[in-house]
């Protein structure tokens, strides 16, 4: 297992992070997984033994049950220096202030997460989604307060757009608040939209990148194939709609290429998809999950897989996103003056 600095911070995290959305199995998350305490303990121990030092969860996962299970398994201890990341933003009740990124909601939910996790500090506290009704100044002041109170060590955001992220970083600098050190985003061979803005911002602003659902909800695992019935237990059979697939034929071309590269290495397509991501600009760690020990073990093996330049190029070519405006104009007329951050999108197209 390798370890990378999380953005501009001095915190090193493993290139694979343990995702725990499958813990608890309550509410809408029952369709994702339902690991209880005993199974979660086996999975956590396995990941820690493999060198994973970051466990990612959220208060909304199974209405707090995921955090509770992690708290029970770890028992307030941090074996191997394991780090805990969690998130807040989504509703945790039916009241008018039970969701969002207000000072009221964030501080209350952070304190609730601390109790469920049985810890006195959260290593990485992430706002889970944008809140366009709460002033960013209020959100960032509340997060800054949590850091200064010693309840949180580092801050991150998730699912922000480019302008949301840059506005937040600008306010943090202007008002001398703790800034985000990372963003957690969806980014896969099938969904490369993050390359337009989010990855260039990460390169330019020194943000770490955690990737959620790096196998596109299992679609890139190699178990889903063209003209074949989805395997038993698939999220696609249970009504899970993330991520949306807009071009099914493109998806199957990507899967075909993944399987071809995987066969050459004697590994799973999932490992190839993860290994490709680990070589992308600004990517720090991939949040891997699974319903079973077998899935976790297979994903963990991706940390040691190295693809050849030719294999990466094949995967790049089959999944290349369209160059939208203003990027096609920049490529045509400004390629002599583009910088390192621009290469997160243009890469080999810049020559």
C-alpha cells in the first residue's frame, strides 16, 4: 500500500480508502448492503491489515448506523493509526433545520457523529453536498469553529461544482478560515466529467481527491457484460440509480477494453479500473466498498497493479470525454500557454 499527502496538508492517507456505505442496511441504503457488526469487524480488520489507514462514512448512511457500527468495532481506539472521515449535509430528521450546511445543523451533526463513532475527534469532516440556501461564510465559519474546538482535524467537501469550490476557497482565504484540504468526487472511466473543472482546480489549488464509487456502482467490475443479465445482488437490480448511464454502447466498449487488459494481467476488470484511476492527476485515494470479503480483497489488490503506458492509452482512448467549450477553443488557440492544471483535461492532446 502506498500513502499520499492529502492536498496541501501534512496528512498521509492510503491510496485505497475503506468505504462503509454497506454498513447497517437501513432505509434506502438496504439496497446497497447490510453488513452488521461482526461482518464489519472482519472487513475493517482485513483492510487495516492490508495497509488501509482511512475509513470513510457519513451520518446519513443507514441513518447513522454505519457510524455506530464503526464506533462499536473500533471501540474508541485507532489501531494502526487509522483515520476516520465522515460527512454531513443531508437530512437527519423531518424538521426544518435537520438538513443543510447551517451553523446549527453542522455543529449539531458533528457532535452526534462523534458520539456514534465513539471518538473525540474526526480526522476529515466533509460537507456532503452543496447547500445554495446557506451563505458559504456561515458554513465555513462553523467548520472553522469545529477545527479550533479540536472536534475536527481537517476539512473537505464533496460533490461541489467548480465554481462552488473556488468560491469556498476564496472565502476561506479572505476570512482566514480553515480551508478544504480535499474534495470527494465521482470519477471513473465511464464518468470523466471531473476532468473539465474539478481535477484542474485540485492541481492548481493543492487539493487532495478522494474518489467515491470508483467502479461506477459495480458497472466496471467486469461482472456486467454486454447483452448479459445483471448478476444477482447487483445495485442495478435493486433500483440504485447512481451513476446515470447516458451512453450504454460507450459503457460496453469501456468494459470490453477493461476485460481485455485484465485478461492480459490475469486480474479482474475492477482492479484495472482502479489502477487506471490511481494514475490520474491529483487523485489521492479511491473509496472502495463491497458487500462481501471477496469484493474487498479483490479491490485491495489493485494497489499493487501497474498498467503499461500502452494499456493506459487504450483505456484513455475508449473513454475519452468530448472536449466542450471553452476547452476546444483553448486547445485550438491557447495550447502554447497552457499550464500543469490544464493537463488534467488535455493531457496527451497538448503534445
